C-alpha cells in the first residue's frame, strides 16, 4: 500500500505540474486508475500487503528449500522479487505472482537480468502448482489455512513449502527455526 501511495502521488504530481500532452495525461490517468484498483483489491480481500522478507530470513528460507539446479520454484506474492533472485542464483526456474502493480514493476526491474525468472501479474490462488519443487509463502495466518486446503493437496510428493512466519493449521512441519517453517509433501 505504501508503494501504491507513492506511485499515485508521483503520477498525480506529473499530471498536475508537468507540461504534458493530453494523450500522455490520459495514459497516466489510466495507470493511476490501475494503481487505485490494485490497492482497493488488496484492502477488499484483506490480502497480505507488501512487507519484504528480510535478507537474513531470505537466506534461511533458501537454505531450508535446498534448491537443486533446474527445479521449479514459486513465490506466492513475490513482492520485489528478492526470493526469486536468491532462488535463481541457486539454479532454479523461478516464478513469482504479484498483483500489486507498483510492486510488480519493482520486481520486473530487479529481476530483469535473470533469464530463469518469470514475474507475472496474476492472482496466486488461481495458478497450477503441480510441477512445483519449492513454494515460498509469506502470507497471513488465515491465508495459510486456505493454502493448506486448496494448494497443499495438489502438490507432488517431495515438494518443499517454506513459509515465513505463518504456519499451516494442521500439517506438521518438517523443521522450524524461528520464523522460518519447512513442510515437505509426502
Ligand atoms: C508479505 S509480501 C511478501 C513478498 C515476498 N514474497 C517476500 O517474502 O519478500 C506479500 C505479497 O503478496 C502480494 N499478494 C497478496 N495477495 C496476492 C494474490 N492473491 N495474488 C498475487 N499477489 C498477492 C502482495 O501484493 C505482497 O506484495
């Protein structure tokens, strides 16, 4: 929401104060509308906001994930793409879904030099994870309950789910250290 606010402020300032053509003003107004809509969507669905995982925790999540070259790694709500970058550096084919427009742009910019990273503007609840080897989550407690019900059952045997902070209600973790929790699908 903070990023949405800053981007909106920047767009409104440009439209108000910069000498721009009506066509550019229309384009910027449409962009502003998209930013407002993605903010409204976050609020309406009480979705996890963009709070990045600290680099210390990123390192721990990567260690827990034990990524091998060529594995499919997903980050559910990839934020600025930091987990995707760390996973790609381990040789993963990393995919991030993010629906907040400013956060998505940030992720696109940060990951542009990594050909094995894909960042898509999409709702992560609506994706297929049957080929996932590793899934990263930094969601909220109620969202982990939905994850357990809707995504966990579709995962193949051996998939590792590494959650920052929030556990699944019923599945027993394979390992937990501080805020980082590892699950392995059997
Ligand atoms: C707590 S942040 C975590 C960011 C990143 N995974 C990390 O650990 O640094 C959660 C992110 O999920 C995004 N998000 C929330 N619900 C989403 C959904 N249904 N589909 C796609 N992105 C979503 C938010 O915009 C936010 O950037």
